[in-house]
């Protein structure tokens, strides 16, 4: 009997040890299998394989099974990521937009190699490093333009105003992008600050801008514009939050599997402006750190959030060093705002939970931050983003007809006939109106490529959809005056004038100004 008990105990202990070691066993087995496959390829494959490329592709395919933010970085990627976090990068100073097999120069950074070489907004990039851009995607083009400082890259550009093509050699240099491209005191003593990214030092730059605005006028309120801000450094976002939130307040919590991933972040300093009425503007491109700022201020009833629902990125990544200066950025936890809600987009079929702000207002978790005041777009955002490069390029072709005086560009909306003319110019470019469904149409074409009749039907669907979208644009020509005015202002006098026009004419900014002038309504919005 005793021997039987001992035997059973040993069997149970062995089963426990096997269960406990199973994850490690499976890890070792997976590594061994991959190593054997690689070994066979090196020794026996008909052509010598590129081991670095194979390994990178294998890692990337594996990480695609997880989430979009867990990524592998090569040594070159690591260097570039470090520059981007600092707000600097080694490149030529061109911000690009795709345009049907071509790319258009949307913005040229002041003092950059591109500006010194005479490249202007609206110019088309034809070749990069002797490679036609029609054979590359936008990310590949950007990678070719970037590189080590003082190295050179050749480009070929087409100037739409003259129709001439020019080949240039640009020497890359370390460039710094402005996190705050525009700040101003608007009518009614309302401050406005646009923050486009959370780069290193942006919190101090924000504080200095706020000091300058207060020196110009006794502010009655502040508009913080986070539209289009994809995020950045968490510590900078927390520091900006602390400008408006009392010391000791919970700002953010992270939760994960490891103990070190479970953190609570509190305001460390006395606030710079604890009582200044605040409106935060967000849209579908506001992500990560932008959502933390908006969500925390909403939970603490410290600001009214206006605009459109944000992107929904609530996952925390850390960087783990690997070998030879390579790195793995891995998701380790989730962000939670002070009410306890997570801003990460929920999986399909998941029911969002409800939480309450400090005053008791209802807020929901998941799928980003919902504004307190919704500002729907008159057109689908995908359609508006698809037509922007075309409008920008068409305006570049007639840059000499755009007024240069800042008053006209800042205050006046472009004539309706100009907008209608730009819409009509889209007729030869059906992809401009069907951009978001092009992958589906392309997939459908690939499946029916053997059938001429079916292919013709797909083409008919594309044409009908493009025609329908053109009619949509024509019906919304009045609302498109804002987009055209914004692009025209940039062509006329640059980025500052573009922002000046938007703050003067944007209905959302005007509504935020009106709200901040009406403190009773502002306070009511922050109560249940």
C-alpha cells in the first residue's frame, strides 16, 4: 500500500513537472525547428539564401499574428526610431502624399536640403535613388530618402508650374520637426495651441508657448488641438497633463502580465493652469498619447472634448534589445484612464463597459475617446483624404494665380467656382473617388481575371462608384471650401498661414471659441 502511494505521488509530481516545463519545452522545440530549417536552406538550397532577409521576414510574419504595434527593428531602424523620438531625423525634408503611382511633395521643411535645392510643395517625385516611384510604396520611398547625415540621395522631380523635370542630388542632414507648428490668441482672448506630436521636449515648448500667449492677453480659455496627432512619448504627455491637473491626481494606469508592467502615474508637480477653461480637439487620427491626454482630462472633468472619435490605441510597448543593435518593440500592457476604462479598440463582438467621470458623467471604454461634443464630417473621411493630394496638386499647377497677401488667404474662403472646378478635375481620376475600395476591387479583379465579361462588370462597378462619389462631392462643394482654402493658404504663404486660415474659418474651432466664452454652458457640459 505504501509503495502504491509513493508511486502515485511520483507520477503526480512527474506530471506536474511536465506541465510546468511544457511552455519552456515548446519554446525550445520551436527554436530548434527554425534553426534546422535555416540550416537546411544554407547547406542545400539551390541558390545561396540571404539569411538576414529571411530572418527579418520570418520575424515580421510571426509578429503580424499579434498586434500592429509589436515590431522588430533592424539596426538602421533603431537609429531612425531614436531620431524620430527626439523630434529629429536625417533626411531631405519632404513630407509626401501618394498620387496614383506618383507621390506629391505636400510640405517642404524650412531650411531643409529639399528647400535649398528648389523643390516646392506640389512638385511630383518621379525617381528616388534611380528607382521609379511607381515601383515603390510610400514607406519604401521614405526609407530611401532617409539615411545617415551627410550622405546623399538622388531624386528626380517634376515641377507642375513649368512641366519641366529636374534631377537633383540632396545631401541628407539632421532635421528637427516642430511639435507645435502654430499658437495664437484668437478673438475673445481665447488661446490656441496646435500640438502635432509628443516628441522629446514638447512639454517645455508647450509651456513656453502658453506663457507667450498669456503675455499677449489675459486668457479666458485655451483650445488644445490634438487632431492628427499620432502620439509619441508618454512622459511628455503626462507632463502636459500636469499643467492643468493638481499634484497627486491619478493620470494613468497600465496593467499587464508582469509586475513591472503594472504602474500608476500621478501628477508630480503643482499645476501651471489649474482653472483655465480648456477644450481639446480630437479626430480619428488622434492616437496613443493624444488619447491619454484627452481621456484623462475628460475623466477628471477638466476639459470639454470636441471633434470626432479618436483612433483607439491603448496598448503599451517597451523596447527590448536583441543582438547587434537590433530591437524588439513588444506590447506588454494596456493603458487605463483614471475612471478605469481602456481606450484600445475592442475586438468585434465585445460589449463595451460603462464608466463614470469624477462628476458622474457616463463614458464608455474601447474604440478610442468619444467627444463630449461630436462634430461629424459632411463627407466620409476616407473620401476627403483621398481627394486632398489631387486638390493640392491641381492648385500647385496654378500657384501663380494664388494671392500672396496673408489677409485674403487667412480670412477669405476660396470662391465656390474654384472648388467646383477642382471637383470637375477629378473626373479623369476615378481612383480618387474610390480609394478606400480599391483593394477590394483589385482582389475581385484577380479572382475573375480569366473572365473578360466579369472584368468588365468590375470596371463598371468602379465607374459607377466614382460617378456617385463625384456627385457627393458636388453636393458638398460649399463644405469643401474649407479644405481648398487650407491648401490654397499653404501654397500662398506656408504652414503658419494654413493654420491661421483654419483657426479663422474652421467651424469646430469657432464652436470651441463660442463655448469657452460661455462659462455657464462650459460648466454644464462637465456635469452629469
